[in-house]
C-alpha cells in the first residue's frame, strides 16, 4: 500500500482528513461526501436533513452520466481520491457499475472504508502515481482530488507536468474509448489564492495545496482526452459550504469534545471563508467529462 504523492504529501492529507471520522460525521450528510453537491431543482426552503443528501446523490449520478454509464452496463470504475466512499457506496447499489476501486492516501478514510465492506468495492491506501490496475477500467472519476496534485511552490510548468502525468496515467488505465469525469475547484478571473483568506486556508486547513486554472487542465489533458462536457458552478460549492457550516454550528458541543474549541473555530472559519471565496467569484467549481483519445496527439511545443 503506497501513499507517496508528488503533490500534497500524506502528512498534509493527514493534517486535514485524519482529525477523526467521528468529527466529519457530525457535519457531513449520510452519504459521507466531502465535495460540492449538485443543487439543481432542490428548493432552498427544503429542510437541510433531506436537501443535502439529495443534492449529493444528484452529484454522484451526474458523474456516472459524465462517464456514459447506462442502466445495466456493469462498468469497472476507478474513483481517484475516494474519500469516505460516497461514490463507492453509490455505485455498489447501481447496476451501471459492477466493480469500483477507490484510491485514498488518508489512513483514517481507508480504515473507515475497509470496515464498511461495501459489495463490489475495493478501497486502496494508494496514491494515483503508484496505481497499477490488474486490467483496464471502463471509467475514471475524480471529485475533489485534483486540487491536491500540485503544490504552492511549483511553477506553472511544473504544475502542467504533474497534471499531464495524471492524464497520461488515466489514459493508460482506461480501455479504448473509455470515459472520465473530473470535479475540481479552480481559480477564476485574476485570483491566484493570495490574500488573507487564501493565506488562512493554505496555512491552517490545506497546507501547500495549489488550485489549478481551467487553461492548465485543458492544456494537460489535450494529448490524451477530448472534452465532451464542461460546466462551472461556484453557487453549488457556496451552498454546500453553507450547509456544512450550519451543520457544524448545530453540532458545536460535540465537535469541541472531539477536536477542542480551537479546532472547532478553525473549521468554522474555514467553511465560512471558503463560502465567501465562491460568492466573490475568486474560485469556481468545474465538472468536466472526457473521452479517451485512443491515439494520443503529438502536440508541437
């Protein structure tokens, strides 16, 4: 089980994700999804207890749609950065997927998933760089992991190299004409993560992480994949963060028992600051569908 990574280190991942599964369970919903939900058609007056799980499942269905999964397909699926298994659990109940492999570099998440013993799902404590599948996948999904592939100290050329290596790996993993989806936060407009909000998130929440720009994603993927779908929705992430923040506020007493008063305040600041970042348009959320180029392009420099 290999956890090395060229981007955010396993230690940095542990700093954020390994605070304890019980802590995250206080404010995530029953799907355990820790990425932005898809809120289309869900009214704001609907109670959060039902609205957030519905929006998270709509997001998961959307990613299965992006990879072209149809009823009865029984696909072999890879989830890169599977978290606490939202997609693995969803796929285990969906006849579009027969087998799902999930990669995580968080020991806490891996232990949680191993204990869940989801039918047809195989969690691995392994980075994408180290992953070598026994046979090709029909589809690859990544939700919220791409943000960790590059670090703040990298130049644009170095980030592009990491992103290109990821797309090259996905190309190797997939069968001919296989499909892939990506959900990632990205800088928008002129924003680059500088300023007090970016400094706080970078130092107190996600050490060393560096968000991509859309131009970097498209340049890195172009030799290996064609883009077949692209949507942007800062609103989806702002609403998800507001829901998480409210849930954490209501669970304050339990949270302070688990991670202490300062830990609780840090996470409340992080959720509120991140919500403001999306509301101001400094960052956005992309959901992108790709189709494998069976003959990679040779692009001139």
